[in-house]
C-alpha cells in the first residue's frame, strides 16, 4: 500500500463557493485567481471546474498561464505581474493573455513595441504600497498608454480588507472611485475580502482567490460563518501507535515530555508535505473525527499526536490535518501563519484526489 497522505479536492465545495460569490456579486464579472497551482489545489482541475462559471482567470506568470492553456482553458488569463521580460510578449499575445502594467519600465517597453499588444490592466497604487503607479503619476502613464490603442482597464489591490474596520480600505476605495470616475474605464479592486466585506469595492470585475477554496478572507472568522466550504481536505492515517511512560520525551530535540503515561499516534504527514514545521504542541488534528493535540516537533515525514482522548484509535485509522471538520484557518492560527500559506504550500509528493467532479470537468 502506498503512503496514505492525500489532499482530497472536493469540487462540490468549489461549486458551493462560486455560488456564494455569485450571490455577493450578481452583476460583476468574475476573474478566478488560480495562481500558485490554484492555491495548492491543482490549477488545471480547478480551472476546468470553474470555467463555466467565471469570465477570466488570473495567474502570476506566463508559465502558469501556459499550464491552463495546455489543460484546454480558453477564457482570458490575466498575468497579475505582467511580463517579467519583453521576450514574453509575443507568446502572451498568442496565448490570449492580458497583462497588468505596473511599472515605468513596462510602459517604456510597451511604447517601443511594434508587434500586437495584449489588453492592459493599469495597476494603481491606492494604498497597498507594493506594485503600481502612484495616483499622481497615473495621468502621464494613462496618456502614454493611450497612444497604443489597446484595451485598457483600471486595477488596484486592497491592503487591509480582511479587517472590516480598516481606515486604509476606506481611503483606497475613495481614491479608486475618483480614478474610475475620471478615466471611465472598466475597473477591478475586490479580492475575496472585498467581495465579502466591502460591497463598494466591487466595480466591474472581482478577483476572488482564497474564498473560492473555502477559507475565510476576513480576520477572526472561519469559512462556515460565510457559508464557504473547504475544497481541500488534507488527510493521512495513523501508521503506528506507541505507549510511553510519564516523563518520556517524544521526537526531535526531546522537546515534549509525556505528562502521564501516554498513547502516542504517529501520522504520515510532515513538513516535506507542506504541514507547517513550526506548528506548536496543541495544534488540533482529527483522529477518527475527534480532535487530538499535536505533540513534539513536526518531522519531515511524520507528526506525533497525543491519543489519550481517543483510546479506541488503531493503526490505519483516518487522520485529518485540515479541511472537512477542521478549519484550515484554525490550524494556520495555531501555527502562526495564514490559510493561504498552508494551502499553497502542499508539495508535489502529496497525492491529489479530485472528488465530486461534474461531468464536464475531468
Ligand atoms: C492582485 C490580486 N488580486 C486578487 C488576489 C486574490 O486574493 P484573495 O485570495 O485574498 O481573494 C490576489 C492574491 O494574492 C492578488 O494578488
């Protein structure tokens, strides 16, 4: 029998989540963000399943876009950081991709490029202070790009929309609103948090990522509170059960000692699968559907759990690390990280099993 470590990808949950998005934005166009292998879920399968329900996809690079094209995806694909090298431009156009333009260097290349150009999304820095043109330089950039006679749209990204009281978000919305009024172009601002928590960010196109995959984009909340369902369930099994005496230490560094005589379960999942190495003692794990605490350090291929609360547990019994029954947000919180990192960090040695596949999908 091969290693039992699997990421089960539930396309019925994906459908539930896209339905939820459509309830929030019934008149907007949806650009599904499937970068980073669809946040670790498998970009081809996710994009094929979403294609009937969305108007475009967004990825990080041309390589990611090519993967979608090879999978038969025909919808427009936006490259969120545009081109990294001008040599990419012919293929970007040939593949029907669109690009974000965020830097003067990119504008200079586009202005001197004599071949057909892709559609452009002009990225404005409304307060994120990462990529994008400042509001002050936008008129010049707009003018320079106007000569190119290609379709242009406005684009910006929210820095703090996960915090529903964020002043910065109010300021970003106000700045973006002015720009949309001035330039009268199609516009896109909202990520998942914008879609769920900030109706005035919706404009023409929304760009959901994390909520598609069934994790909450809003601080201090978990997915089910927003009627989202986890698409990925990371699961494995108990591969060994041991009894240790009070005071015995467990695993690397002997960092945890049994407070009493303890039944310890060893689970086939580790940091080389994407389980967070820094998950502390007490991080919840489901054994036979019941919560038990992680104990000792996370190893490359294994973790250890305290089985005192599940005395009936046996070798081969099912273990869930996150997903159905255990919110990835909770595991992320415990490990001092975010659901995005856990989901997108699943490594290639974890088998992906797609379930509840609609007929048109696989
Ligand atoms: C530009 C841009 N738009 C949208 C998204 C989707 O964000 P979220 O996953 O929070 O919905 C991302 C993700 O990082 C992004 O970089």
